[in-house]
């Protein structure tokens, strides 16, 4: 996985984790709020219904109370009271009912077919005795009872809240009730709205997550494009620098061939021709000397292109020869040390390390103004190799050189050579404190 991908994931994953935690927290809070609202609505609704039932029963009681208190013909008063109660109703399913204390139906305005039936043993689907509970509550001084009863408007058994009182002298239970299907519909609506709110919130959070990921991805893409343009510009500049270096090297070789070898060969040719014409051995001797000088020049150019010692005797001998050549040419003493047990290295490793040493010594000669140089080649355990070139010159600001696109072409070449073989280049340099170039594989 590339570094940019890892950085992108490190930016996206915490964002997603945070949004998931926020979504879970919001969902929990909204569900908790919905439960509390549910309980509050249910409690408020039931309190309102209880107060309403007490008022209805109080109204019915005020209608029959004068008859109950008169104490005259009780049979006639009871009949008149039942007629009055049967005429009272409120709403579509609001009515009063009267039972005797043994469970027989005396009056039921919505279900007249029940009148005269004894419902003492009637039980709801949960097995609770409905009429017995109502009568027991009435005899206990009156109060509320929740039970199931068939709703006249729908014909379905529906939860109902009843309020009953007793008329002991007449042996009656008077009561009424309100069906609770309205509260169920209200609570169902509240629950549905809560679920919709939660879904909407989660969609918003998901939208924020998508927007955040898109923003991070776009930023990463813009950064990649910017880095790609910078890298492309550096690569283009590097290609021009390499091409210019090649042209400079070709020009140098052309001058060497023209000014050195070519002129020597022409002079030798003339000497040979003169010796052949005059049969004088002196021109031939000079021609032989010129040929020897030409041979030395050819060897020097060949060695500069690629030293034969690198292929025949190995890297240590080639570095020692390079150090001696540098010392002879510059007059700057070079100490070459070989550490560890020498071993044969792959061609690409030998070439890369040799070119790094060559480039480092060239930089010393051009820029360092050093008094001495040390070149160390160390063979380590496990096939590792380390080479360092250290001078006591004026040093430089390595960070500034690395950031400047037109400087440090040699350092970049060395770093890229080592990177190509899986190696690493380390540069330790400070202005006024010398320089150390270390290559390791």
C-alpha cells in the first residue's frame, strides 16, 4: 500500500468512526427522547381520561341521586333512574351501564341484548374476571378499572378504562368507560414520527460522511496532482541536466581526442613518413614515443568511462585506484580504507558504489576546499556494504540544496542510483563543518 493511500485512509477512517459514533449517540438520544415523550403523552392522556370519567359519573350520579335519596317507591324510582341513565350518552361510544351486585345486567344502552344476562363469570382473553373486578372496585368506594370490552362502533375487543360507583341500598353498580384506541393511535403516530426523525438524522449524517470523504478524496487528488506536477517538473529538469551532462562529457571526450590523441597520431604519422623517406631512425624513435603516449591517453579515457579494475580485481581495488588518481590530479590527500572481509559484489552494486565515490570526489574537488579526504568501504554481516566519503571542507546546507530544483543534481543522481539497487544515501553536512556522504546497501 502506497504512503498516499495510507495517509488518505488515516484521514477517512477516523472521520467515519466519529460519524458512526455520533450516529449511534444521536439514535440513542432520539429513541430515549421518543420513549420519554411516549410515556409523557400516555400519562397525560390517561390523567385527562380519568378526570373526564369522574365528571361523567358525577353527572350521572347527580341525575339519579334525588331518586335514590327520596326513599319512596324504590321499585318505581329504580325504573325511572334506569330510563334516565339509558338516555344519557356522550360521543360515539360514550354510554353508562348498570349491573346489580351479583353481575346481572340491568341497563346497557349500546348493547340492549345483554340486559337480564348474568355476566359474573365473564373473563377477558387474559383470564381476568371483568365484571367481578368492576363490582369489587365499586364496593371498595369506587374507582378505575382497565379491561377489554367490545367497542360498539367497531365491533372489536378494545382496551377500555372504566370508572364505577356503588349504590348499596339499591344493590347497583353504576359506571361508564372510555375506549383507549385513541391513545394507541396517538402513541403509534409518535413512534412513527420518532422513527422518521431518526432515519432523517441518519441520512443527514450519511450525507455528511459522503461529503467529508469526497472532500478528503478531492483534497488528496489535488495534492497528488500538485505533487505529480512538481515531480514531473523535477524529472524534466533532471532529464535536461542529464542530457547536458552527457553533452558536456561528449564535448570533453571530443576535446581529449582532438587535442591529445588525434594530434599525437598525426605527429606520429608524419614522423613515420619522414623516417621512411630518409631512413633515419630518430623520427621512428619519436614516433614510438608518441604511440606510447597515445596508448596512455587511451587507457586514461577508457578508465574514466569504466575502470577495468572494477571488473577484474573488484570494487576495493577500483576505489584505491580512484583515490590515488584523485590525489595525483588534485594534490589533496585521500585515505582509502577497506574494513571487514572482502567479498565479490553484484555488478550493479559495484557500479553504483563506484559512481557514488567518483561523484563525491568530484564534488570535493569542485566545492569543498578541503585539506584531506577519507574514503571507507566496509563489508558488514548479512551481505551489507557501507561506503562513506568524508572531507573537512566548508560543507553546505543540505536541506536548501535538496529543495532547490536546479542545485544538487549530483546528489540526486547518487540517491537515485542507490534507490535503483535497493540502497540508501545519507548526507551529513553543515556549513563550515565538512561533509560526509554515506551509501549503504
